């Protein structure tokens, strides 16, 4: 005997639980292999190597903070 149940489900994608990495052409010949994979794994590369305020430095009106 099968019962039919009507259950509504609401799903959200607000939390980041990870992602897939393209490792098909990942070379292990270099000391820092991720530097050579910025085209294949762009999201990882940007998170590891670009500063959080990088895009602000591209604006010509923004004064770049200098080290004294």
C-alpha cells in the first residue's frame, strides 16, 4: 500500500558548500602549481591570490594607500 504525501520543500543556495575543481590538466611540475591554473580554476585562483580590495584599485578616482 503506497500513500501519497504532499510535502513542499523550499531550497536556497545562500550557503557555499564548496565547488568542483578542474584537475584534468593540473600540472605538478612547479613549486606553486595553482599559479599556472588561473584559467582552469579561476575562482580558486582569485580567492587565494587577489586582495579583497583589488577592484577598487582599478578605479582612477581612488587614492591608493601607500606604505610610509
